[in-house]
């Protein structure tokens, strides 16, 4: 999503783009073509997919082997490539980012490395404390590659100031003008009146009518990044209807927690149109995100989605997001770092329509002012162009 969004803005500025990515789809766990492939989208955009073995588990040795293989394949392919005028490099994976930045540096090409996850530190957090000295030793190679990759880059970008500070500390330097923050914001969903009406009728059949009822909703993958225990408790202690949409590895556990409650609706996976229609008949957006350290440095996609829809966000995540919600008055936090439960947050909002109205207005204004998708990625494209002194094809 981030690479495509940036590419669209670079193309709009009149430049050409070659987008390198993996042939293996991380989300569907399927190969797109099963080989190195060039996809000519237009005269100005070409996508190049790099083959690799693939992996079944997102966390496991198979993924590391896949990334190593992809890095070797990228290194081989780059031998016959003419360098670009500038490059934007996603991080992670560490291996491919390190290969690309070393190639760019040797050719004297400016690069912007975009840090979105705290690799390899995130691996160490999964190791029991008593085994972390061994884990640190095992990750020495990755740590070296990560540091070298970030040092080889002309500039660093990230999704929040906190994440950028982490990346700068990893490579041991101060922030400079070539570094920047670009939030991970997404384009709002465009929906026709007919599609909205059709999706609305579907929700009527699911027991989620457009009746003005207090309603909180969640749309996303159901996996370990989310904690639905507070949602189950809130279903007991508030008069909100809670709609949880999605599928994933934790779906069985989530259904066991929520499935037998009369004010909970779990329709499974929904389309973008159905998600948009649901948001328009909801009071708040829910983000029951588990408190992983790297999440606490981030602003989740669900935050920007809620802002773009003019909905208050209620989340269990603390850290950067808590500061944002409080500073701009666009939502509430529960759990660690808060004195409130999810049910208490919902009850506060449910009893104060004026507060909800104010938060909604604040959310829309903040999105337009600071987080609008096309504005963020236009700034990113201009920043990348600026690394070349303005000389970019």
C-alpha cells in the first residue's frame, strides 16, 4: 500500500517508477507468478517481482530463509540494472533493504529508507528474558545488516517521530534534513450511493440497522495483534452494540469470547463497501490493539481510517496514539496507561452526544489538515525528489 501510494504521487509529478516487490504475497501466503516477473503497467510504471520459496508462518525460520533467498536473488538481478535517479527502500525486510542500499550507495544514488517495524529488535522480544543473551548473539548478523543498511541511506523516514527516533538510535546518528516522518495513512473509500444502499440492506439483514443506536465497530484480521477480552467485558457493561468483522488465525478464540452475547454481531469478513456502510451507522471505531512495544511507537491504520470517517477512536493501545487522542480530542484510551476500561469509555461517549459530535468534527479537521492521504504521499514524493537536488526522471 505504501509503495503504491508513493508511486502514484511520483507518477503524478511526471516521473517514471520501477517498483520492486516480492513475488510471494505475505497476506495470502501464495506466489503471484512463482518466478521473477516484470509487469509493465504503463509507459511510466513497471513492477518487478522477485521469486523466493515462500513461508507458511509469519513468525518462524521459514520466513527468514525466504527473505535471505529473496535478497540473494535481488543482488543477482541488480548486476544487470542501470541505477535510478533516487530510490525509496522499505524496511523491513532487513536483507533486501541492505542489498538495495549497498548497491545504491556504491552507485552514488540517493536513497530514503522507510522504517515501519522494529526489526531485528522485535525478534528479541519474543525470546524469554533468561535466553536473551543467546538471542542477541544469534541476531548479531541481522543487527549488523540493519545498522549498515540505515547508515548507507541518504535519509530515513518513518511513520511517527518515535519510530524515526528508534531508527536513528539504531544507526547512531542525529536527525537531519534528509530524514522525515510520513504517517501510514490510507486513501478514503469511494462508494456510490447505489453501492452504499446495497451494503446497507445487507447490514439490515445482519441485525445492524441504521437506527441511531450506540454502536462500536471493528473491521480487520483477527489475530494475536488484537486483544478482544476487553471487548467481551464491554459487551456486558455497556449498552453499545459491538460489531466485529473479520477472519484470521484467532477467529475461533474471538468467537468463543464474543459469540453468545446478544449485543455482539460477528458477520465474518466484509467487503470495503460493507465496511464503509457500517462505519456510517456507527458511533465509534474500535482498535483493541495488544500493547506490543513497536505498536506503541506507531499510529495504527485504524486511527487514520477513523479520522477520515469522522469517528472517535477508542483503543487499548498506549504510547504515541494516546498522545494523539488526548492532544487533538479525537478519541479515548483504555487499559494500560489509562484509568478507564473499554466499557467506561463507551459509557462516557454514549452519555455525551455533544462530546461525540466534537470529537467527530475534530477528527475530520485533523485528517484534512495533517493526515490526508494524497497530501502525505505528495510530500513524500517531493522529499524523495529533493534528495536529488530536484534532478529526477
